C-alpha cells in the first residue's frame, strides 16, 4: 500500500477523492503487538543461530551420532572424522565460518523468500505495511521488481535445495538411532531429531511452491487423480504454513541446544534403548 507525501497528491491513501481521515488508522486493537513480537522473536533466533554456527563448538555427540542441523552436512576438515558421513570436501575452516556452509545459504534463501516470512519481515522490520488497514510507512512502493527484492522470484529454486537439505537431515536422524556400542539405540536426542525432521518436512512440503508444483498447472483434476490427491494433501498442510514456519524455528533451536548440552557434558542423554 503506497502512501504519498501529503493530502491531495498522487494515488495513495491521502490522495484526492479518498476520504479525508486524519488518523493513521481507525483500528482500535493493539495492531502494533504482532510486528513488535515478530521483530523480537526473529532477532533472538538469528542471534542464537549466528552464535552457535560461528563458534564451531559442541555440535556433535560421537557416541550416539547426534549432529546438529546447524552443522549438517559437516564436510570440512574442521569436523570430527566420525561426523563427515559425506566425505571431506574442504580443508579446515577458520573461526567464525559456519561448518554447514553448503546448506545454510540455501536454507536461509528458502526462508527469506518464503511467502509467509516475506509478509512477516516486511510488516515488522520494514513496516510495509505494519498491519492490515494501516498505511505503509514508506512514501513509494516498487514491489519486488528491483534488486534485491527481485530475488524473491526464485523461491521455487530454493525450495528444490531445501528438499535436498531435508533429505540430509533425515539421514542424520536415521544415524541417530545408535547406541554406545555402535549398534541400534534410541535416546531423547534421537526422538528430538526425528521430531524436528518430521516438522521440517511438513514445513517444506507445505510451501506454496510445492503446492503449485503438484497441481498448480493442471486444467483438469479429473484427468490427474494422483496429482490431485497429492495437491489436496499439500493444500491442507499449506493452511498451517505460518504455524509450521514458527514451530520449525523452535524445533531447530531445541535440537541444536540439546545436542550442544550433551556434547559439552552439561547433561547426559536420556537413553531408552541401548
């Protein structure tokens, strides 16, 4: 929603022909709460993720093969040999360089270009607009047609990359079914990692791009019953995309924090089997 410099000019909410209302908005509810809460929670999560990924410490529990999703895949010489399930692609990383340098840029791109997250940070950080029925804080609006916002249009390709990363996270969760003797085992860390992967898959496939890929171009659902069935299920998940976006931020933090506490020796893993 564009807002021009003053009354009677341009085509914004204060333009000639529009009702002359002096108030910024006629909303009587606390519409500022949502953008403020979004700023606080996203900022705290980003700070936590930056600290954890840059310290390169306490991200792997060798005896149970717990690998933090913030450090997976671990393919540099900085990782313990036991954590390099996909080989060693790089030499030692200097301090402050995230170990999961292959996956983090794509996951960040997937989240930043996600339709829900775009709405969240446009409203909270940029106030564009801060809420429904509240004018944009900016005088001009160019949409997503210029750099860097034009990059939002490649969201589908980040989705493909996110699917590959989710497969890696699934592999990590399977590897976490390991006991102290190297055989089969289940601990609280295993349960947390599996739960995190299931929710990550739910968030990934509930993406609008996935919904479009499965059935967005079909003209006759009756001619494609299988794709229609898949599209229906994805559409149901899509209605929970916002909730899954926040829940998976929480499960990622929980998974990393638990593995970090076990790896540092602060707590012991609660074992159920072996």
